[in-house]
């Protein structure tokens, strides 16, 4: 999971198919750009965090429908209610498998300068989890429950007779790209409008490093939100999707949230006569990191030229090497150096012949190539992702890979418009052993409904007007 850059809170909505009631609780809030020095600073922070998260991936140990709104930013959040308390804001992350949040008393080291976050939760009514619970083993990287019970001081005779239910699961350590925390497992009722999920398991952290806000893990692990929802409603938990509205790095207030849909829907948005078809690619099992949503990438087209991807991007070996992780918690897509350099070379060959490179902006943002955009921009080539499968090609809208903004000037050159390619170098192939070779970040997913079909073991992409889809879901509840 990424170490999130807290940018936006959200509102919360629930709807249960077209024949059920829909409830809307508006809790949206956006953080002002004034909390950052500049657009350069925000982009630099986001690009650095994307790189840190990607590197950490290689070192870590009846048709019901729920729709929750997410707000745009470099990360996306949702609000959940545990045990009747006030809603708790959590980052939504498909790259991790744990639901956790800060609990009082809470100490966060190296959190100075980060935006204010909600007060730590009070969980006096929550119940601890037994050391012999499968959830405890999952939190401790599949450590045998007998070892966990021994750590919890359960007597040997009780361990031998599996009678350690009164001994609680010990604390565990969890790390992200640039932060970590120590937590303990609890279970309590999770309320989502009229639904109540009893004995929902979550982590309660009293100490964290650079992690002041909790996370709702949507990965494939036992403790993830979809996995636990599946025990309550299998049809609900076997499929979810989201549709991310455009990112904003200029501090503007989000006008509409992004719908996060748990379950099935017909895909139609307001003003759409017929929803576009999904382009699917199969999920690839990752034996080392089974909670990842891995897919295969054949190549990337820049304009009409197809640049083949390294063979390891098309599959995952027995050691967990290779493949592409579809990750809502990473902002920018990370590519292995050989493919990234090929994309940059072809991109620059087309754009660089017309527009001058903005090397100063590249240094400030950590992105590149960047260009000074004088006059009309007509030479930005189309970028297409070619996933494994028949006709599994996803054409990216230009805004998904080329960000245009006003540069404040460097003291020599006057203030003007610049544009940067929003893909990043994940490092040389020799540095990528022990984990995925690429990550598909949420910036490149904006403007698509991305579906995670756990029953068919596939990930799908369909172009959507995400704000219209949100309006449609709101209309359906009335």
C-alpha cells in the first residue's frame, strides 16, 4: 500500500441495486493548495511517493450493489462506521489487504506538516481477536497460530488442545512505501447504512511512522474489505469497481465524488444511451504477494508505433517476479527502465521536435519529459496499453498521461504553460527482482470504470463519464 499523501476527504453513499433504497451522506472536503508550496511541490511529493511505494512492493512481507463516493486527488478516500461511532475516513487501496485506522491514544512520528486528519477513534466497545484465529495468522504473514499463541503466553497444554481462544492476537508490524505502524486486531460491527457486518476485523494502531490516516485495503487477502464483505454477501464481495474523476493538483474543490461500486450495475451513466463495453484482461496469481491484482502487459503504443514490453511483464514466476499490479493507491504508473526509456524516446521524438524541453520543471516535479507549450499543442501522440488477451487494448485519454499546467517561471523564462508526461521510471530490471515489474497507477485509470471481477478472475476497463455515472447512481436512489 502506498504511503498516502492526504489530499481529499469524501462523502459517503450507499445504494442497493435499482430496487433497493439509496442513502447519501455528503461528507466531502478538499484540501487547499495553500498547504503545499506550489504545483511543483505537490507533483514532486506525489511522484516521489509513487516511486517509494513501487520500490516497497519488492520488499514486503441476488445482485446487491453498494456505491461509495470517492473524491479526486493523488489518493482516494471513503468513510466507514465502526460500532456506531462517527464515520472514519480511510484511504481506498487495492494494493494492500488490511483495514486499519488510528486509535486513541495515538502517536504519529514524522507527521509534522501533513494536513490535519480526523481524531483517532475510540474503540472501547470493540473485541480483541484470538491468537488462534485465521485472521491473526493472516495479519502476521501466515505465521502458525501455535507460534502466535505461544507469543501471547498461552500455556503449552492449552496450545496442544487448541484451547487458547481467551488469549489475544499479539501486535503486528505493517509497512508501506514511506511509512509504517504497529497495530492490534479487533472485531466490531461495521455499519454501512442499513447493513451491519458483524465481527468485522480491523487493525487498531496506537503508534505510526508518517501514517496519520487509516487505510481500507481492497486487495485479495483474508482481511481486505471485499473479502470480509464476501462472507456477508458473496455476490457483493466478488466484484467491485470504481470510476475516478480527473485528478486535480491545483487545489480546486472537487465538484463530484468518484463512485466506488461494490457489486454489479448496468454501467450506464446519465446521458449515456449505451455504456461502453469493458476490455478485460485476466488476473495473474502472484505466489509471493497473493493480495496483488496482477495482470500482464504485452506492450505500449506511442502513436502508431508499438513498443514491446519485456517478457516478464506478461507473467509472474514462482518467486513473485513480473507482471503489472493494478493499484488504486499509487498515483503514477511505474515501468521498468527499458520500456520507460523506449516510451520516452518515441514520445520525445514526436513532441520534442516542436516544443522545447522544460528541464527545470522536470527537476522540480520529478516527472519527464516536460515541454514548454507555446501556442497550440497538436503533436502529443496517443498512448495505448496492450494487455494480455484478445483485443485487450486500452487507449488512454491524453489527460491521463500528459498533464498541462502553468509554470511559475524560473527567473529567466517568463511564466507560461508546460506539459509533462505522467509515467515514471521504476528502475532497471536487475533491481526489480522479488516483486512486480510495473504498477498501473490511479492517474492513468481516471476516466475509466475499472472493474475487479473476482469470480471470473479478471480486471476490466471501460471509458466512462465518471461524474455522469455518479449522477446516475444518485438518480437511481430517488
